[in-house]
C-alpha cells in the first residue's frame, strides 16, 4: 500500500471499496472466515487510509470515501460477522474523519443495503443498481456530505439506532428471562 501511495502521488480521492463476506456466524462460524472479514473490511481500509493520508494532505486535503453497509447497524442471521467488520469500519470512518479534518481531508461514509454485485450473487434479496449507488456516492462527495445513505432500507435502519433492541428484533423477546 505504501508503494501504491508513492506511485499515485497525485491522488485526491481514495475510495475504500474492498470488501468480503463469508456469511460466517459469530457463535459457530470458522474463526478464519471472521478474521478474513475483519482483515479486509476493517484493517484493509485502515492500511489504505494510513498510506494515502499524507498524499491527500500534500494535495490539498482531498477526500476519502469508505464503502460501508447497513449491516453495521443491524443483526441478520447469516451476516453478523460481516456486520461486526462493517461496524468497526464505521467507527474507523468516524475516527479518521476527526483525525484528518486538520489537513482538510473530507471523509465520507457510504452506507447501503444489498447491491447487485458479485458478493450478493445467489442471495435472494431486493438489490440496488450499482450505478445508482455510485451516483449517490459521487453526488454526496461533491456536496461535501459526511455520510451518504444510498437507499431507503439504509435510511430506515440508521434512523432506528437509538431504539430498544426488543423493538428492532421482536422475535427475540425473552420468554426464558427471569421473572420477578
């Protein structure tokens, strides 16, 4: 990554779009799969930011666009390790936004639900058109947005972050919880 940053010394926009989902479960999925998701989705983004932040600063600040997921804010049967890695990437995005502000670097989070990409091939779900997501991202960057919520499902889940988990996941009501 250091070599890439040195080669691309004129960079003014860093897009962190690398991502992997192994569909590992947290409680019984292979730890190697969970580590792969964290390595790619969190540490890969961190390494790219560390490599390119000085380049962006030298070039007047520029911008970083981190591609996240609605899964950072919700649990879902087969994607919780992916969600944990994207939640970590969301926290990373907030942190680098704060740290890179002094050099004038805009840091934008792009969050979305399912998109019709290779990663979602074979998954039955309502999927956004990749072109629409790219347009939303570029429009958000141009407008100076710090966060772009690229579809309605993402907007809805983000708005629910402060809710009691019992409301978000009613099927998890605790029938076995201790009674007074």
